[in-house]
């Protein structure tokens, strides 16, 4: 006569319920690491202008930085205005993004825009921060 002996099942561990949660958290971590985009820091520390409605910038493009003294930076390098116009003229950009310090005098800013316009760059996007509140 044969007796059916069943193997006793091991008691379920509390850790068995944590494995799916760990897997989901890990997958979320990997997703946000791939989907996120880390932008390089600006060459100058700027205080941007405050506007009630700032444009939502969806894509990262190269941006012209102007500090409060009128110094320029392009592609993480400090440059002069003549260097900038020689760099930008062959690129034929549809628009030039400008991020200027709030302390930059208006006449200096206008003279920079005029010189860029004379070089054939006539479409500008000025980047500002949305006013808090």
C-alpha cells in the first residue's frame, strides 16, 4: 500500500510581498533617469527678469547669456560680441534665445540687440522667470 506523502509547504515569508514593490520602484528609478534631462549650469550667475507670464521652454537650445556688466557667454564659453556674430551668422538660427541679468542696463541690452540685428539676427526670445505668487 502506498501512502501519499505530501511535502510540507514552507511558510510564506514577509519579504515575498516586498519584491514586487522593490521591482516597481527600481523600474521607476530607471525610467526617470532616462527620461530626465540635466542641463549644464550657466557660465554666469544671473538674476533673470521677472514676468507675469513666462514662456514655457519645451526644448533645450543654446542660449546667449548676458551678465549685468554686458559680458556675453555662448555654449558655456565667455566671448565677445564680434565673436558671437561670427559664430551665429553661419548657423542661420530661426531665433536666438537670450537670458540677460535683471541688472543689465537697458541701453547696453539694446545696443547688443542692435549689433546682432546688423549681423542678420533679427528674431530673439528673451528668457525670464515667472513672478512668484
